[in-house]
C-alpha cells in the first residue's frame, strides 16, 4: 500500500487547481476577519483552517469520481490491492493534502494575527485540526464512490458549504434557533470545530464532541467501504 499511496499523492499534487482552490478561499477569509479577543482569535484560526481542510477532503470525492470515469478503479481491481488498501490510501491522501491549508493559516495566525497560543497549545491545535478531519475525509471518499463526476462536484459543494454553515465553524450556535442548535451539536463539523477550539484554548476535549467525531468516523468508514464495493458494479 505505501507505493500506491505515494502514487496517489503524486497524482493529486499535479492538480494545481484542486490545491489552489483549497488554499485561496480560506486564506482570503482569514485575512478578512478581524482581531478580537483571545477566544475570537482561536475561533477564527480554527474555523478557517478547518474550512480549508474540509474543502480538501470533500473535494477529493470529485477526483475519485473522475477516476471512475477514466477506468482507474477498474485498473486498481486488477492489482493485488484490497478494497481496504484503496480506501485507506485515498483517505490518507486527502488528509496529507489537508495539511497545506492547516499549515498556511496557522503560519498566518502565528506571525500575522499573533494568536496567543503557547508552544504546547499550538501543537495540540494542529494535531486536533489534522486528526479531527478523518471522518470528513471518509465522507469525501463516499461521495466520490457513489456519484458520477458532475454530481460528485455538486454534492461535494453542498456538503462542504452546508456542513460548515450548520456546524458553526465561523459563528457560534447562539444565533441558531433552539431546535437547530440542538441538532448542530451532532454535526461532524461542529464536533470537529468544538473539539479543536477547546484544545486550542488549553481545555480538555469535550466529551460530546469526541463521541460525535468517533461515531461519525465509524459511520463514514462503513459508508466508504460500501460505496467502494458498490462502485465496482459500474466502473
């Protein structure tokens, strides 16, 4: 699997537009946001870095759908790679590329916005941003294996924007109606943002957000495995 992982990383890295879109938009948003209090600075950092990482892993589904149309998945099925190898490798590819927006926005936060985090808090925040994106990476895979290329782009965009807005990445849930605020707490993006914010502020990871992330990781892993097996009938 390591050789296949390196191959997929090289293929994705050549797609400049795929990477550029995932960097430009969140960076522009981050530069536009104001300073504010310590909590605001951490929330803005986590929100925009998480938004960029989410864009990478969800948009990854479009490239998977395009691979299906080109016959790439048919070719992979002729190799010794198991379905688990393929799904894990593509998920790791998305997570590796998600490092780019996380790192760039964190550098801007440290040296331009002067986010007041200690060394340990910075390390914890970066790790939480990266590991916490895993369930969304699996969701992106599922979209790619279930949808044709054009539909994957539409569905991916709706998932990307919808989950970000309903997950409170940029605004707190206080402005939401009560029923929506209760539902939003079970949104994987809300769990991702809340988990990372608490860690960045030096607190313990919230129990509910941790449970939500783990539960969605298991659910999306099962969905991605099912979607890959199903895609074999049509690719």
